């Protein structure tokens, strides 16, 4: 079946440098994949333009299993799909995906929550991710994170 989602050049990724996580839930007025349908394609398109090996981990809190499986059938290429049967909250989900050995294998994490939908007009094509990873690798324990922002050019 042809996919309506962008495809990754390398899937699955054997040796990821970056773990990109998606968190979705029910109970907040957003059911399952409502925003993921926008976030996932934008993220894959952006990541494919970067010189970085990445894995995609999706953790869902409380959606029906059919909702998750349906998104995968559409062509989502996920290295891990985790599911908690009830909404246990974002911090519990982050711990599951990042620290408890259920999700990420890569040393660095880029978190994309279900409500972090790219804004129209934001340039996702700029290769900031490779630069961010270089900062993290060079600084070791001195830098805990890098925030990616889209800045408007000065007039």
C-alpha cells in the first residue's frame, strides 16, 4: 500500500545519533494522532535534510490501539512505538521513552510533543540540527541542551 507520509532514506536506523520522540495522549481534547499527522511529516522531511542518523520513538498515553496501528499502516516509519493503556502524563511518558530503556537508544534527544505542530512559514529546512549536536558533543557535561529557534532576519 502506498504511503501518504514521507519515507525515510534509512529505516530502521542501526546506529542513531539522535532520538526524536513524539508524545500523544487522550484526555486533553486531542485524540491520538490529530496533531501527529502534521508533526510527523514535517519532522521526517526536516530530519531527512540533515546530516544526522536518527531514530523515531512514539509513545502514546491512552489512545485506542487501533488508532496507533492505523497511523503505522499509513506508512509511519517508527523505530519504536510505545503505548501506555492510560494517560499517565507527559513526565511519565518522557521517562519511559528517554530513561527506562523502553525507547531511545541514541545519546541525544529531540522531543516533539503532540501539540508542537510546526507553524506555517517556519523554515524546517535549515541544517541547525547538525550544529546543535556538534555543540553538545564538544561541550560534554557543560551543556545540557540546545534550543532550536527560528529567528527572523534583521531588516
